[in-house]
């Protein structure tokens, strides 16, 4: 059989393109943060992970420009060899202090962080326990580790304990529980209080990826572990700079000996070029703003809550979110694409999510909000959603703010 046959047989995307509903790889001509320009049209951006709205903050932009002028466009090498800059180490020190950890390590992307950390720490003879809704980078990190992987049902602590019991039959095996702090499709939080309780009971370590929660929730913006009061019981904190930090890259923070070990064993760190100085400087500047302007995280949650309440009151099926992510459940794929097109034509840039990121028949519109969205922009979002909902028959008679979790399990392989 020809290896390329699967490629020739893949026609679904072109069918959707031909129908005029293809919603992916849309080129943006210009960004203003809360608005983008596409083919001469300005749309309200509610499909970004720019939660604090810092990509256009003067301090962030100016810091990136100064670093670009000082260091050039790229280190052109890995952290292990010629690619470590003073800025990288300054960023690591600041992150460790911000997250109340002994040490931190910066990777080239958030995806590479999970690949490198999980595969460096876990190997043959170890067991990884991961939520079925974990991000694809966690799933791939598990695959690369050669460890035994046990997936538990989304936020199902009874299933997690069952898997821990099975894994604990052999006391020689090391155990790692790894979860997203906030899940990227639905915006719900991991059951971290129960997870750390079970970890202690079964002698397991805990890693939490705070990609979608750092900067957004927690008394100081440190994420879900802080928000839920279990910071001291979580062993490793991971994250990315491509969301609240308004940059590119990833990080892990934890005990110094563990970070030191990862630094010398994570293949995705050792064999990848480091982030450019401009990205490191932007992340540092974003952290400055994050610490100095706590009102930003209050504002982003206020904006998201206003949209969540407004959509639920209209009768939309809104997922069980606790973050800046507001998912709207549509159902069948073709209908979801039609909804996306109507919202796009109405001036909203949103994210359509289909299989394998969600089960068949549970397609959704993923929206996310920024601290910098104005009241007028939120008004427009609700007005367009209301009009499209009425036109396409999306509104139920009984408003609901959440959908049963059992109906909303998303596919870990494509988050």
C-alpha cells in the first residue's frame, strides 16, 4: 500500500472549503489585540488566548524591541550549547520567585515543555496517570516516556483512585499524576484538592500544567493550584508564555534537584533552539505587568462571566467553565460550521472545535476573553450571538449555565 494513500483519501477539509464553511488557517492581516483585520474587515477577537491583553501593552512591546536590538533575532542554538542568554536565566529566576518554587526552566514552547519534562522524569518501570481531557502535549509526552500510561475519566476521582490502586501493586514503580489546571476546551478546573489527597495516599507525584490558568485565577494569578489552595502539595508547575505572558515559550518550576535533572535530560530542551531574546523579554515584561496590575485578572474574569451569564440566559448550552474560556455547545459538525460562518460574518473571530477534540455530535464554539475587551465589544458579542442563535435555532426554552460533564468529555489527543 502506498504510504500517501491516506493523504489522497482525506477529502473532508476540501469538502468544507468547497461549501464555504472552512474555518481554519485564516490569515490575519493585522492585530489590535481585541480586534483583528481579515481581508479588509475588522472583527472582535474572541478566539485568542491573550487573556490579559498584553500582546500590545507598551511595556511588553518596548521590552521586546530593546531585546531584539541588543541580541538580534535569534540565539541560533539550544540552551545546552550556545543558546542560553542572560535574559533566559533572569526569566527563570523571576518565574521561580513568582510561583514560589526553588527553580524554573524555560523551554522553546509549552508543547515542548510537557514533552521534555514527562519523558525525562518517567521511563520504563514508571506509571503516569493522566486525565482523559489532558492537552495533546501531555498525551504525547506520556507516549515518548516509555512509561506505563493509565488514563482516568475526566475529573473522576473514583476512577483515578482505582488506577492508582492498580499502579501501586508494584511498589518499585514511580508514579506521576499529570493534569491541566484549567482544561483548554471547556475551561473547567482539575479537582486538585482530591488529586493531591490521593497522591499522598498512594505515594505519587503531581504535575499541573497551568497554561490556561496562570495570570487568570488565583489570589496572585498563579493559577488553579493557588486558586484551590493546594500550591504546597503540587510538585511541579508547568505552563506556556503564549497565553497570559503574551509571548512564546514554556516553563516548568519545582524543586531545584528535579529542575536540574530535567535540564540535563529533557530532549526537547537539549535539541531545540532557545526562544529569542525578544520573546524572553516580552515574557518578563508581561510578568511585570501581571504583578503590578492585578486588576487585569479581575477584569478578564468579569468579562467572561458577563458573557457566560448572557449566553446562558438567552438559552445557549454553555459548558461548565470557571475561567476566561466560554464554550458554546452546538452538536453536529455541519451545523457547528454553519454557526461559525454566521458568527464570523457577523464580525466575531471565534474557534470552531470538532472531532477528535470532542466526541462526534458534541461540536462546540470555543470563545475566550481578554481583560482589554471593552463593554461595547462585549455588547456586540452578545448581540451577534443572540441574532445568530435565533436565526439558526440554537436557543433552548430553559436557559442553562452548564451542561452535564458526562456529555462534555473532550478528546485528549487533539486539545
